[in-house]
């Protein structure tokens, strides 16, 4: 029986676990219910399991029958603060929380890989670290796990690290995609608070109204970006939060906008930081306001090691066939804290199309949409690829 056959035989239990995780989504760094389900799913396997201290992570080490190097596999576990709009029997039971980015699939695939690898332990010369990570969605859970020692959990640094990420659109069902070099952007948070003077809505000339300035700044940042950054250098500024006031006839004292900034080049990042301050100050001054600008570094660029990316492509083609692999022509502007792992050790981020088969020509909501939907049928293949990457990489290093 091949590894893909072994994984396929576990399809039902993988779907059952994924549905249970999907129904009880948790946010941020503290996912006690998710952690408990993972621990239960790993029970009975020959693993050295360590729960996190700073966060509800799970680190599990599988040691092979013979000594050798270490490979790390990462699966993130946290959900997003969205009210689910997908009508499925296992829809979220938590109002305002949803697995809209597929982390329930990642967690399930990594559990499946743990079971597959445990069954092949006698063949292994080396160790596999299973990194079940909370807080990927803006909470830097990878950084926290690194501080707690996940990279040294087996006693030595991994020679390679891999992570899978599903997509509800973009790639056809079951298609794996990656590329060497930069594959995902750096992410930073820009917050601008405009300080004015409140007043009565009927007499705006007696106040210093921050709301028109906030609207102008939202557009001004877009114009600044396109007129300052080389169009061949990818960069994005998206204002995702804009808050001001609480009643229709009251001019508030302040307005705040929060934006995500995505870049691939440190120089472009510097230009945006300086320009955002300049544009905010200028628009604020034109409206007799004061701008308070904060720029918070989040995740660095995710950079795949060339050799590991090539190894992933070779493994996918041999395991599933050449039609299941795509080498991406360019990176995407999403961001990942797995970047911190593969900054420290060579590795690769891998994408997996999880839209329903036969629906490739239809419009599909993207990840992070309340309507994003993912197909269970990719679960066995994701688990098999995780396990195969670990087994082959250990074998090639022995």
C-alpha cells in the first residue's frame, strides 16, 4: 500500500476531525479547545509531546528507529473573526469566528501526517518535528513558538521545514503550487489617528472635523503609492479599518484608519513608511488637524530555499503526477509568519488548491471571505505530501 493509499484510507476520520475543528473555531494565541482536540488525535502515537507555555501550541517529536537529522512540518490552527456565511452541516457554532483561511484543514493534514509517519517509524533515520501553531493571523505565533524552542525540540535544528496552505480559489482542486525565492510578502500595519476638535454636526465650521480628512487620506495613500513606488516593485496599501464617531449629528474629536502594507523590498518598505508619514501630516495640516502615525512591523518576506522548492516539485510530481504541480511565475502579496521558520532553516511554503473539483470556471470567494469554502477531499493528499516530504528528505540526508 502506498502512502497516498494509506492516507486515502483515513479520509473519513480526517474529515471528521476537520469538521469538529471547523465547528469550534478559536482566535489568536489561546486555542484551548483546538489544542485539546489535537492532543486527543495524537494520543497513542509514539510522540514526545510538549504543549506551549506562552500560547496553546503543540510540539510533537517523532524519533525514527535510527539516528539522523530532523525535518519540521508546520500546521497553523487559528481562525478569523468572521461570521460564517457558508451553509454546510459543520458550519461554525461560534458567532463571529470562522475558519475562513483553511487552518482547520492544515491542522487535520498535520495530524494525518503524524499517523502516517508513525506507521513508517522503522524506516526513518532521523526525527520529525510536528509544529501545531496558534496565532498565525497577525499574532506571530511562529515567533512565539520559536522563542519557546520549537526549532530545537528534537535536540538539533531541522535541515528543512515545510508548510502547506490551502486556497479556496486561484488553483484548481488538488493542485500544488510553489516557487523558489520570495513567495509571500512582508506585512506591516500602518495606523493613523487624526486628532481634531469635535462639535455639532450642524456647524462644521466651528469644529475641526477628522472624518473628511480620513476619507481623503484613505484615497491619498493609494495615489501616493502609485506615484512614488516603481510599478515593477510589488507593493500594496489597503485600509481595512476606518473608525470615527458614534452619532449622525456629532463631529468626533478623532478618526482612526488602520491599513495593511505589503512589500517585497526593504527599500520600498522604507519609502512607504516615510511617505505615509508625509501624506498623513500634509492632509491633516490642510484640515487643521494633527496626525499621529504608527508603523508596526509584522512578518518578513517568506523566502523559499531554491533546493527545497525544487525538492517539493519533484516529490509532488512523483507522488501525484506532473499535472498536479505548478511552479508559480510570481509571488503573492499574502504574508505568513512561517517566514520566521524558514528564515532560520531552509524550507518551503506550498500552496494547495482546495476548491471543489469541476468548479474551476466558477467564481470562488477567496480566503478570508465569510463565504470561503474548502473541499475535504484534499485532506488525504495534504497529509500524504507532508509525510512523504519528511520521509524523503530524511532519506536523502542519511
